C-alpha cells in the first residue's frame, strides 16, 4: 500500500448538497469518474498501451452531449419490463447456487457465500441481458476485482504493475468479445452501439466499465447483506430474510448504510459556487452516496492524519442516493436490487441455522467500493 497523507478531494457528505452536485452536470462534470485514484506509473502505462488499452469517455465519464443518446441505447437493454421479466431466471440461478452452497456446507462443514452464491448469478444475468456469450466467468470475476483495485485503490508500484497486466489481459479479451458481438447476427449491446456509430475503442471503453459495474457491485451488495444477516446486527434475522419483503428491506438497509458503491467522483468544470462557497475549476469532489468504512486519510479534510483501521459505517444516508442521481443515475439500479433481494431470500431459505465462521473477514476497501471478501458460515 502506498502511504496517503492528504485527501486530494473535497469530500461532500450532506445528502442535499450531494444531490445538488449530481444535478448540476455542467458545473460538476463526471470526467474524473473513472480515472485512476493512484496515478499510474510509467511502467504500468506502458503495459496498458501495449494492449491498446484506452478508456475514452462514452457513458459514466462522458460530460459531452453525446452521453444522452448513448445512454438511451444502453437503457434499452435494462427497461423495467425487461428487468421484471427476468425474475424467474434470477430465482432459478439463485436457487441452484443456494442448493449447491447447502451441499457444500453439509459436506465440508463450512461454505464461503461470496463464492458460492454472490459471485456468479449477477454475472450470468448481466451477460444474458446484454445478449453476450456467458463464458470465462471465473476470469471475469478476478479481472473485475483487479481492475477495481487498479483504478480505485492505492496499489504500490509493484502491485500496480501486476494489476496493469491483468487489466491488459481483460481488455484484450474484451476487444475480441466486442469484435465477435458486433459481427453476430443475434441482437446484443455491442452491435447496437456499433449501429449507433460508436467506434471499437469506444465500445471497449463502455464494455470495460459495464462488464465490471454490471455484476461485481451487485456481488458486493449481496456479500455485505449476507454478512450483516449472519452477524445478526441489523434487526432482521437470517431466517426472517427468507421472506421476500424482509429480503428487500435488508437489501435497502445495506444500500443506505454501507452500499457497495459508497462514493463517486465529480470535478468542477468551471469556477462555480456551492452553498455560497467558491469552487475553483478543476477541484475534484468526492460525494458520499451512503455510509462507508472510511479512507486511508483522515475524515475528508486533508489533515494528514491517516484514518483508523476498520472504521464503522457512518450511515445512514438516504437509500435514494445509492445509485447516484440525475442524468448519470445508475441504469442497473432496479436489476441490482432485484438480484440482491432474490439471492438473499433464496440463500437464507436454503441454509437454515448458520453462523459466521469468521466474524472479522478481510474487507475490500477502495475509494468507491466496499464489501467483505469472504462470508464463511458454518452450522449454528
Ligand atoms: C449494487 C449494485 C450497483 C450500484 C450500487 C451501482 C451504483 C452506481 C453509481 C453510484 C453510478 C454513478 C451514478 C451517477 O453518476 O449519478 C452508477 C452508474 C452506472 N451503473 Fe450502476 N450500480 C450497481 C449495479 C449496476 C448494474 C447491475 C448495472 C447494469 C447491468 C449498472 C450500470 C450502470 C451504468 C451503465 C452506469 C452509468 C450511467 C450513466 O453514466 O449514464 N450498475 N452505478
């Protein structure tokens, strides 16, 4: 880990202020949303360049007027009707993985629910929804975590180089997938984007973000929810969560208090004002969307004090901000919530009477992502 002493962001916590920032995209641009938190070393950049890795702004970081039309193409794959129609498929995948998890628990005496139930259903559903082949899932999961660390973490130069290699591998895999999908006869997202006029690097850029954001964030939400249920610390018991209403309640609670995406970034596009305070062009802003576990610097003010290990979540902020707000609001919000609720419901129904094997697992803690890396349970 690099040593971080000063917070490079203006941190905004007040929900009304955060909403205002997100609703003023001309003043507060998303151009920095996908930039590496830790500047990439020359060596890491060379590895990426060799793979022709590029992330031109297309969707989440696109501050230009082309955003709206591209968003419309992507949104067509996630309409509320399409999401609702998928519920039986989500339930089927969730039941299958919950049954496999129960078998593992009985056979081995313990099971890690992150791997057994949280990891794969969101990835399968995402690829199916986008009309893309469901393949190489273990690699996709590993690449997702590596790329999140590369762009939202604090890797030292050695780790950065390792992560650049796997990001380059992922990008090369993605480009092949894009070329194959664009040429395919069946409808799919990448072909729709090509028909819309996007270039291959633009489609790869969008795909790189979407193939990670469209499944790993949901895996993380499910992981935290199952962890809190097994811990019994959030007022809804493990067994109660097997009802669909309670499963939804606990997912919403986690979304408000310690969502998988607790912060997001913006940058002042010009000299402007916020709550009467002058904000100079170029100032980078970190908005808090939900409670979070803290960062490697002191509470947001750039005081030079490192934050303590394992700070408790500081929520709740309204659940309404967990998916952002305004013209870049998450296109997968309904899908993610449905998937999380169904996986939680089916898992708690299939595995009765469990307790945490390790109440203090290692957590993934990045600037904008958080979740327990493992949720190992055993018979109570
Ligand atoms: C728990 C799961 C998820 C969380 C917490 C989450 C959160 C977010 C957040 C905070 C943003 C930025 C919003 C803003 O700038 O106002 C975002 C953008 C986005 N998300 Fe999600 N997301 C999740 C799952 C998904 C899924 C499942 C998909 C699609 C399959 C998805 C697709 C997108 C897209 C396409 C954008 C960019 C939208 C734009 O710039 O117009 N997300 N998400």
